[in-house]
């Protein structure tokens, strides 16, 4: 199993030990662009044309609610890929 598959499995299992950079990597691979916070905030916003923006704080460990948001994005992207075939 590749590192990418392991990462996606950890997200789907709602792992508690995920890092911000791992979630960023997944979101950017699906076409999201990261925007830095303003005025000292720790919340980064990820945007993609045609999709709702997602805001994730850069804290360790990442709270479960943010992992769930990324999990929903991964699932919808997989579904879109299946329909495209």
C-alpha cells in the first residue's frame, strides 16, 4: 500500500494523529488552493472554484471535525471520478 493510500485510509478512519500538512497535501491534490491567514490568525482557508471554502486552523493535533470535512471532500472527489469514467 502506498503512502498516499495509507494517508487516505487514515482520513477515512478519522485518525486523531493527522497533521495540518497532511490535510493540506490532500486538499491541494484535489485542486484546492491554500490562502494564508491575515493579522496573526492561525486559520488557513482552502478554496476551489465551484466548491465551498474550507477553513482549518494550524494546530496540532487536528480536531476531528476538520478531519471529517476533509473526509467528505475526499469521498465526493472519489465519487466524481467514478462518474467521469
